[in-house]
């Protein structure tokens, strides 16, 4: 159909002539209400953003010489965060003379990973970066 006929037909129906595929030979056009089309597209995008899952990360910090009671409380907190569906970042920071005994910090982090292995997946292996060791735990899927 010629451009003039298409424009006239669109005007008779009170709609717009919208070019769909400009690179085709001949170009493909469509008669539609462009304002309504744009509104529906924006509503779809808004709904997609609304349904998007937000990943919340909680952080639990340790030290190389953490006391047993503090350690147990932090493990309990990690378990509750994982049960609620949060990701948990575990981090250990060395202070002062603790830097000379990085193996003690590594033992604490390894112990944490072993104790929560039944409810957590290790998403990022704990690794040493400067004065910190950090890793990421995620909840085990129910599948």
C-alpha cells in the first residue's frame, strides 16, 4: 500500500501510522493508537520492576580471637538470615598483632562455613584481601 493511502486510512480511523521495521524493503508500518501503545509498554516495564526480586545482603563480622559465646550468637544470626532468604557476607578483620597469625582467622572462617553448610551454599569462597577475609553465603534452594 502506498504511503499516502496508509496515512489516509490511519487518519480515517483516528489512529497513527507507526513504522515497525524501517530497514525492510518496503518498510513495514502499522496502524495503531501510539499513545495507548506507549502507555501499555510503560505499565509492563513498571510491573516487571515491581516483580523483580531484591537481593538483600546481611554482613556478619568476626575477629580472629572471637569468644565462644559471641561466635555462637553470630552463627545463630547467620542461620536466621539464611532462613529469611538473605545472602550473608562473612568477614573477618585482623587488628594489630592478629596480622601475624592469619591462620587463626582462616580457621574461624572455615569453622563458620562448616557449621552453616547444612543451610547455606558458599557463593564466594572466603579469600584474604589485605587485612580482611571475606566470603559470601547464600541460602540453599528448596528445589
